[in-house]
C-alpha cells in the first residue's frame, strides 16, 4: 500500500505564498504521477497540477504562472509552491498518487485559506 501525508496549508493574505508538501510511504515504486487537487466548499475536486516521475508537468489554467509543482523522487515527496494567492484559491488541497496497475491513493487533505 501507499500512504500520503500532506502538510503546509494555512491562512494567508491575498498576494501571499504557501508551499505544500506531500510525502509518500509504502510501495512507492508503483507511483507514476503525483498531483495536487483542490476542493472548495460545495464544489468538485479539481486538478491543480501534476508531475510525472520524469518531471513532466501539467497545470490547470487557473494556476499557470502562479503555482509550481516539483518532485524529489529520492524523498518520495512532491511540492506545490503557490504564489500570488487569491481568495478563490481557498479550499482543501489533496495530494494524489497515481499507481501503475493499482488504484490511485489520496492524502487526507490540507486546508488553504486565502483572506482578501
């Protein structure tokens, strides 16, 4: 199995920055993509950014140029650097590990609140 633990969320003023971390443990060799998703109250969970084992990245249109995803394979850790935060970035941010031939795994989520 794979376990994911997120950290780094919190309260920040609009225009500020936060850095989220997600550490994977367990059978990490099966992990392909790792990504960040967010869910605002009453909304669906949407992709924010994801990164492959080789470092290829995909970003949601609404965060391009503001957020950067990175990965340290040796530490089984993925980061999300969030700059120029806006109130609409508020939500619970979830880490997800996509696995080869197995179900995706979600973290427990970390709250990000941006005050305007």
